[in-house]
C-alpha cells in the first residue's frame, strides 16, 4: 500500500483565489547595479572634496605662517640696523664730549695735492 498523508490545500498554495486577495506576488524593489555605482561614486566624490578642503586649509595656514615669519625676519634686520645706528650716534656724542676731543685743535684744509 502507498503511504499517503493528508495535506490541506491552504498549506500547499498560498496564491489561490480567495475573497479580497490578489493572486499576484509583488517583490520588494531594490537598487540596481547602476544606482549603486552612482551612489558609491557620489560618496567618493564628497569624501574627496572634504579631503581637498582640509588640505587647502592647511596650505593657507602654511602661507600665513610663512608671511609672519618673513615679517619677523624683516623686523629683526631693522632692529639690528637701528642698534648699529644707535651705537654710531652715541659714539659720536661721546667723542665730542670727551676731554681728549676738547684738547684737540680744529682741522682746517691747507690745500690739495697737485701733479
């Protein structure tokens, strides 16, 4: 004898005609391969732009630092020039007020050499 088991119709097929039920199954829509490629490329582009923006910020800070260092160098050179000028002026004033300079005679031009 053949073994037969009872299986209800409902368990066998879920797409049978019934009241207030559709017989068509709808599948969930998902993104296609082209949409996925476009989304990944857009994300890569956005991250690249963020990276470039951060790089230009660092470069602009580098230019600002360079200009400040140039200004500091110029001011140090000017300070050194002013220190030399101060030393020259104080040495002339000190020489004029010294006792040795007071005892010297005034210089006069006696003539020029001729050939």
